[in-house]
C-alpha cells in the first residue's frame, strides 16, 4: 500500500487485553495492601492517613487509566501521529519513513514470541516502535504496509539479550541496562515501604522526618 492508496485515516489502538491485564494487576496489587494497612491502622487511630493514601493512589490510578485510554496511532496520507502514554500528538512525516524492521522476540524463558516493529528513517534513526505485547499483529501489519517502504523481517526469533546486542540503538534505556531497571524498582519499593510504615504508625511520620 502506498500513501496515495491510504484513502482514509486509520486509527490503531492497543490490544484490549492490555486494559484488562493492567486493571487486574492494579487491583490484585493494591487491594490486599490497603486492606492490611486499614486492619493495622484502625486500632492505632491512624486510619485517616490510610484513607488519604487510598484517595491519592486511586486518583493516580484514574489518571493512568485515562492516559492509557488515549494511547493510539493514527495513519493518514501525510504520515503517522503517535499518542503515547506520556507523549501526545508526536507527528512523523511519511516522507521520513524509509524502511520497517520486524523481529520476533522470545517472551522471557518461554518459546512464545512477540513481534516488535521498528519504523526507521534513511539514517537508521528510530521513528516509531510497536511491541507485540501491546499491539496486535494486525496493527503492526497495518503500519508496515501503510507507506510502501521496504519491510525487513528477521528470519529467526531472537532472545532479549540478542535484541539488546543487535538493536541497541532503537530500544529503550531500561532494555539496554536491565540491572538499572531492577535498581530503580528496588528503590521505588523501598520508598513505598517507608511511606507505608509512616502511615501505619502514629509516630511514623515524625520518625521518618527526623
């Protein structure tokens, strides 16, 4: 398909399964924690603090759901408009699109694979990336064929280590350095633990501040 054949605007949205999984994981993670916090906080008289924390987390959750619902990729004759989770209305001109690379990447240690698509310009700079964990094969195929550019498909599936080695210039920072991602996660959990301790103790906030 060439740009002239892209007669109408096409809107692509992430897989519906992504919304179901994100809500399920959020509920399964947050509800037991807050139930336990209230269980310990009520006898100590600190339950108002826990309620404040619940309201804050619920507000953050609603904002995240809104941002997730706005994620889309819009294809038209002149190019691609990407609305990401954090970035909105990022425009990619059709004239810059030089080629598309599609690779199959193993999911963890299993033999299951997911497609990853990279839209590149003539210098090899990444213009757009789509991962099969979030986008359907149909959506990836729509982008690959929308502008009549060469599409290169890797002949064999690759591991995440091979993805880091062979596609280092077009992947995210936390994929290049998984240890840094783990470090950030540990730090976030430690910070959250301190907040929870403070909320569950009458003198917790004073102790943490001191």
